[in-house]
C-alpha cells in the first residue's frame, strides 16, 4: 500500500497516476500523500497537482479551493503564480468574469516576468475580444 512507500515514491506514484489520466484516482493518491506527509518538500506540488486533477475533471469549485490552498499554505512555492493563473482559468470556466479578471490581474501585478503572466495577459485579451470585460 501507499503507506509502506517512501515519501518520494509515494509522491512519484501519485504523479504517475495523474499522468496516466486517472484523475479521480490521482486526487485520492495526493490526498493520502498529504495526510501521510503534511510537511513534505513535495506537499505544495501534491496540493497543486490535486487541484489540477480537479480542473481537468471540470470540477472548478474544488479546483479553485485547492489552488487557493497552494497559495495560502505554501506561499514560497514556485507553484504559486501558476495556482493564481489556474484560479483565474477556473473562474473563467465558471463564467465568473469579474473574479477571473481580478485573478489574472493579480498574476500580472505579482509575477510580471513569469510564464503565468504571459498566459494571463493572453487570457485577458481573449476576454476583451469575447466582450466579457
């Protein structure tokens, strides 16, 4: 079982399930990982990929809540900019244009030279073209 694996193996195993396209199963694997290794160096990434699995499953409310956990629980993680971007994308999918715009602008303001910022800029332009802002 997962509990008998080392921390690294447990994380890699959950990631492999995700990459295999088994999104529901990967959510469970990451949850087990986070309960087993709450202070792991992989915890922020596990939280991020769990949110990503929810996003792919189009469970956008859960995606938002789990991407926000990355932001609040792991503020120093390299995943924070991407988490903000995915919060924005999730709001976009839910057609919550003001929240999407707010999150996209936050990415631009806080992480101006990041890949996330470039993607945020592109999404803002798309929203303008679509008449949402």
